[in-house]
C-alpha cells in the first residue's frame, strides 16, 4: 500500500510561480489556436479533428502540474 500523502518518484521540474503562469498562458493560447485551426480546416475532417484534439490536450497539460506553495 502507499501513503495517501506520498509523492510520486517521477522526475520533477521546478518552476517559479511566474514561470508557471507563463507556461500556463502559453499552453492555453496555443491550444486555442490549434482548436481554431482545426475548425478552419474542417471540424468534420480527420485533420481538423486531430488538430482540435491536440489543441485541447495542450491546453489541459498544466492541470497536471503540481505546485508546492
């Protein structure tokens, strides 16, 4: 069993609060741009769908970043 408070042994990258905010904003903006590009390419085409999914995934990446405050 593992402790509920135990941290993962995965490699970590330390970011300052300002660096995290910049990373978060850039990932969201690029994600929105990819979704818009996917819609422009045709939301019902394979390319449009792939770009939309990639954009949504990119926009959500910083949700999984743990911040120690």
